[in-house]
C-alpha cells in the first residue's frame, strides 16, 4: 500500500499553496531531508544490543540484493553471531524483551525475533557452520577465563576471534555453567548447547575442566599465567530461607535439585512437594518436580503480577498442574521423625514498593496456616560461590565492576556474579568486557556505544505495510509434555516460516529500498546505487533537492528526516 503525500510544510494563509511549497504570499520554508539511521525499538530493548534489524533485513530483502534464501540465512547467521555466539541456545531461553515494544506489535503482533534467532542457530548447527577463523598473526597475550557459563563463553569467543589465546577454567566436568546444569532439557537440550560450545572451542580455545579456582588453584597463579583474567563464575550458591527445620533430609535448593536431575541422579520428593520462590529457578524446579510425578505447590510471598519468572514459563507451569499459593511465606518446616511433613505459612499483604519497584510483602498478624508436604525445594535466590582463600578481591555478595565489567588492572567480570539476570545479559557482559580488554591490550581508545542516538519509533508508518499475523513457533500437544518429560516442548520454525517472519520486520529507522522517495521526488534528487544492500539503496543529491519534504512524508521506515538547520 502506498501512502499519499500529505503537504504539511505550508507556513501561512488559509488556502493551500502549490504542492511543493508554501502559499505564495508567505516566505518559503524548504525542508531538506537527511538519510539518518535510527535506533529501532528491538535493539533498544535487547540486553546485548544485537543488530536485529540488520540480520532480519538480510533475509527480508534478499530478492532486492540478489541472494538465494540459503545465502541469506547464512549471511544473517554471520551477522547475528557478531554479537551472540550461541543463537540456538539463547534463542530457546531468552524472554525476548526485544519484542516488547516492536513497532508491529499494535498492528498485527510483534515480529517473532526470538523464534528467528533460534531458527538461524539451529540452521547453522545442522549445517555445521563454523565461525570465521581468527586473524593471523595472533596476539601474544594469553587470556584466562574462570567459568564457562554464558558470560565466560561470550568473553572467550570475542577474545579468540580477535586472535588471542584463551584458556577456560571450570570446576565442573562439562562446560556451560547454569546453561547445562540449571535449565531443564525440555527448554534447552544438552546436545544443542554442546554443539554451540564446541564451535567456540574450535577457535583454538583450551578448556580445563575440574579446575576449581580457589581450591588448589589461586587467582594469583592464574594472573601470573595470563595478561587478562575474566571472572564468569556465576551465582551457583543457593540462599536458604533461614527458618527452623530447613536443615535436614527432604529439603533441597532449586539449583541442587535441577543439577541432580540433569545428571540423572534420583531425588526423593515424595507425593507432594512445595517449591518456595517466584523466579525462573523456582518455576523450572516446579515443572521438573511435576515430571518426577509429584503434586507441586509453588509458595510465593507476593502476587503473580510481581513474580520475576518469565510469564510464558509460568503459564506452562499452570498447564502442567503446578498450583500456586500466593501472598504466603514459610515460617518453619515441620518434621515428623526427621522427615518433612508440612510447612507453616504466614499470610502476607502488599505494602509500599521496595527498592525493586515491587510492593513489599507485609505479614498479616496472626494469619498462619499449615500445608502438608513431603519435601521442600527452596529457590528464593542465589549468589556467587567465591572461595575467599583463592586470592579473589574482597567480595561480599555481588562483584562490583565498571560498566564494561572492569574490576581492576587486567581483571574483568560478567554474568550473574554481577547480579542475577537473564542469559542474554550475561552474553552482553562478556562481549563488552572483551571489547574493553582488547582496547586496553592494544592501546586503543576505550570502546563507546555504536548505537544510533535517535529513536526510530516516532517516524515509522506501520500503515504503509500490509497486515500479516505473526508466526508462532510450533509446540507439542499439551498432553504429551509430562509423558515425554525431557523432550522439547517448543519446536523450531521451518525455513518457509522463517522467511515469512523476517519479511514482517518494518526495518524501523533504516532504508528498505521501497522506492517511495525516488517516485515522489519531482527533482530527481534520489539516485539508485549500483551496489545495493539492506539500508543502502539510494544516494541523495542535496544540490538538486527542491526542499518540498515529500520524501520525508512518504518514507515508511522513518529513515529520512528533516535536516537540522545548518546541517
């Protein structure tokens, strides 16, 4: 659909003047455009600031640039992994805040960015695509990374691809951190994680497992070996409730329980278990306990609206039969002959907001009740597990860093050890720390943000585009979820679905080669380029422009803007 030009540049008089100028009895006001790339809302809300518009545009505009669908997928994957080396992994578990303010959302549904990320990740895994080799010659400095979770793997990747020799140290028997040991297989299959980790290691990375820094291997020893150390130790130490009866059999931490299940170890839950908490670990533990055959009640001290867990995962937990006991906090775990028999619950109400912005739970005096259970899984919070004898800085709680993750000379950190967050934020921490560490080692200026400053949203015209409903990723029938407990519930888009979904992207703030400016320019101020690509289709000839402003009116993506005075 073409948008007709609407003349809004007349400066005076009641009657409209000529199409390309003001009424004849008023001074001329010329509006010259500028081609200005703007910040799309998806990139604005992505924790890793990935070039979402860029890699979607490669697929959506493939016919204009002469690419086959296969070529477009591969180029899009290469653009995607410039920011995130594990798209098949992150595409499965990220709560996709990038989609929350998608310009298409109010029209016919946000673009399914997360499903597209997963598709490209799986597409590359199936074809065994490799990262481009590191440049030669490599840099002489050696890099040490403690922890192989999402932050450590991201830092490793971004240093290795710049030509550094990287060694990862991890206390576990296999890499991945909480990606491997804390996320159930029905959300993230181990095989998918393994293949994406292997691709990173194939950049020449050395992996030393069963290496517990602090227990026989000090931080100072590693600093003698390596020019830079990155701490990506995560938050794998569970916090307890601090209530009577908590210590003893039948009480598990959420991460302890999930780890045991991922490693195939049996856990005796009994017929009924209570899961304490409202975050992602609590929801994962509750859903896993249902797969172990237990009746599960999730006890949370606030309302569902305040739960920090991913909303979609909470909905799935309800589908699987998890019941919720809200505005409730355990005050003690009751035992009979040493075994868990019940929990005592204090009813709560919501008071004023606390530092998190959520309303603070306040006990309702005298309102106690008993909930009969056979076991308790505590998933209220986690914190870094740091060996104070390992030579680490004086750290109590979260590691404090600069914005780029810097702790001190040659020492950086990222991921959940800086504060609990989603995996894509940890990937971002690793990338930013690598950029800063590389700049420091090579004597380069500190990296700054390369994001456009001007938001695209106000100038985009969704009505220019035809309506097309979003493609939802296929899912298995609900009655099979618990029957096949470790099998993935959500499936990957087909190539045809992925191509369709990419074409729904409005490319907010960047040229899509729609030809509107060229068609509406009377003066011929736009000339098509010989070599075109997403965002680059036309040259603007300012000396020919008549300043009528029509091109700005009809540009559907908001790429053309009035040039600032004197610009």
